[in-house]
């Protein structure tokens, strides 16, 4: 690690919590962020919906059971 980076890191860690949060926000915003596609947005919406449902007590099933049910419903069982 470059000496300058080590110094900046030490100085950043010495900042008050609120100042560190502002610094992090500024640094993250300065990064090149890839474009979010419609597919990405759809997956994010689905994930947020599922998280909300789980946090609010909706029953969930394990993946293996889900796929077994799909195979059964479509007549794909061996």
C-alpha cells in the first residue's frame, strides 16, 4: 500500500463518525457505477419485495422444495 494511502486512511479513521459517513458517501459517489438495466431493476424490486414479505412473517419454502414442486406441477418428475 502506498505511503500516501496509509496516511489518508489513518486520517480518515481519526474523523468523527458523521464526517466518516460523509467521506464514504463522497468516495462511493465518485466511483464509476455501471448502468442499472431494466433487468437489474426488476431483480432488485423482487428482492426488496421478498425481504419485506419475510420480515413481515410470510411463510417461505426452501429452494429444493420449490424446484420439486415446479417439476411435479409441470410433469417433469422422473
